[in-house]
C-alpha cells in the first residue's frame, strides 16, 4: 500500500454521500436489497478509482488490497451515515423525491 495520501482520504470522504447518490438514481418503491447492491457497486467503483489513481501517480502496479479496503470503508461509511444521519434527518426522503420518481397510480 502506498501509505496515507490524498486519494485515500478523498475515497473515504466520498463514502458517506454514496447513499444519497443511490437515493438520487433509484425510486422510493425499490427494495432495500436493490439499493444495497447499487450502494456496494458504487463503493467498489470508489475503491477501484482510488487504487487506480494511487498506482498511476506512483507508477506502480494496481493494488487490489487497497481497492478492497477503500471500497469496504466507503460502504461502511455510507451505510452508517445513512442510518444515523441521512434517514433520521429526512435527507434520504428529500433526495429520493428529486430525480427518479415513482409513477402515480391513477386507478386508485
């Protein structure tokens, strides 16, 4: 691992906001499992980008361990902040209503 650097810090800082990004691109009616899989995919992408950036700057080989650890840290940070902050303050519900909306049932 290359050590403590800006790419690692930014990779982990992005983590708490990943659940809000998931809320922007999903419908409120979608299951928690689908949203969780999307969150895991975004965290994996975050880890991959951080590890790739580190390898490119250092001129070294891509480090899968760093990618995995950053992805895991980002996922844990996203899941924790979702339950502790975003959901309790109503930010999740507000974000969920912005881009992708459920269709209204006109028959009801």
